[in-house]
């Protein structure tokens, strides 16, 4: 590439290093780190001779990505789709992030359970669920100590339970690579409170950019219904006054959950639908970028400039080298 650094990768399938056999036949490789509950993704395409041994469906693949042999661990992925074609023979592999160290156990995340908690911290709920699946809970410090008076899980999967709580408390719930992450949405911080890496970009740094700016939903009042356990009646709780109103369809099991939900949703309904995509050459100083950080645009234009929350980071490797695409929005205000 003439820039003093060479893109590099490593693939380990079910404990066996397959890097060199893949490298010799590689057409393209891409890795996407997504924010929120959407799984991170790995895909790669190869020109495959008939006698070439390839990873089977269900294989656990560990990815390392970087430059000049200095690789960053990007996690483990389970191959969920294999698409051969030809002639000549080519194979496309697609894999989703493995939430657990033993990826074969991941199906239990969707098993339905019935249980309840009283006077418990949000951090302890996440820890209990994570422990049930052999994961380590990583919870933002300002979320961990939130007190929940009562919480019901009725014929509901652990994945759905924590996704519901994440929505209530403006958080991101995501099992990945041995951890269950429960982070403050759009804050740009890790579970330990450390600022995630962010970058400032100017037009000369990028290959191209594309934005889309939608209208905002000017909801002035957010309403949620909940079940009053003492009376058995359905009651309402709201934030804000005036019209228009935004009514949450879901009925919450108690006042505490409903209150948390309307407070979180009152921010998100006014966040708008502005998005931005940036594509640029990948360099070693960018390798630590992950979703939920931020990028700042300068000198692009009056509507493009400013701070954007990173919703996904996609790395693409092919014969032309390695590129990176940042997708962002303005997040929750």
C-alpha cells in the first residue's frame, strides 16, 4: 500500500488456525461491530478448490484484525450460513457473534422463564441473568445502582427481559464474547465508565460520505400504562405536558418500570432520524474503534458538521486493501 502498514487478519475455526489457507484463497472479508442488541457480524468469501477443507456450519471462529502482524481480538463468531457457487467454485461464509465462550449453549438465551425480583438493583438483575448463562456482567456504573421495587419475568426469555429493561433505562443490552454488556445508550462510555475512542474527521480524511436528515417527532408528552398491584387497576404515568402525545403500547407490570420507560422514551422520541455514513481507508490508529463511541465531523458542511454517535463500524478487506465504514446518528438527546 506504500503507507508503511499492511492489513492483516487471523481466523481460528474450532481451535484450528485456518488463516493461511483462507489468505491464499481470500476474495473478501468484512467484520461489523454493531451497537445495541443487533449481533456483530463476520463474513468472508473465498475461491475454494474442490479438495479444500472449509469451516462447517456451526463452527466457532475467532477473529483477529490489524496491521503488520499486530492484531486486535474482535471476538468469536458462529458460522450460521454457507453459500457455495460456481463455476469457478466460490464459498461465502456468514457468522454471528457468539454470546458465550461455549457458543453451542447460546440457544438457551431464548428459553422462556417465570420469576420475579423485589427491591433489587438493576446491576444485580443483569448479574443474575449473566451468571445463569456462564457470562460476566458488565454494567455501566450509573445504571448498576438503579433500584427496582418489583420486576416480573413471566414466560419471557432472558434476552427479552434485559432488552426490555434496556429500553426502559435508555441502555444497550448485548451478550458478546463471554460478557453480557449493559451500557448507557449513546453515552460513549464502556461499562467501567471509560470514554470510548472517538475521532475527529475532515473531508480530506475520507473517501466519501452520505447523510440523510429526517423530520423530528415533536412529542411533548409520553404516556405509559401499568398494573397497580394493590388495586388490580390499570393506571397511567406520564412525562411532559401538551400535544402531540406519544403512548407506549406495552403495558408495564408496575409503576417503577412504567416511570423508567416514559423517562427514557421521552428522550428518544425527539432524537430525530438523522444518519451519516463515512467511508475511509483503514489505518492502525482506527483499529480500536467500536460502536457506541463517537465521531466528529468538521468542515463537511453546516448540516453535516457536529458530533455523531457510532451505530456500527464495518471493516472490509479485499485486494484493494482495508477500508472502514462508520455509520452514525445523533443518538438520544
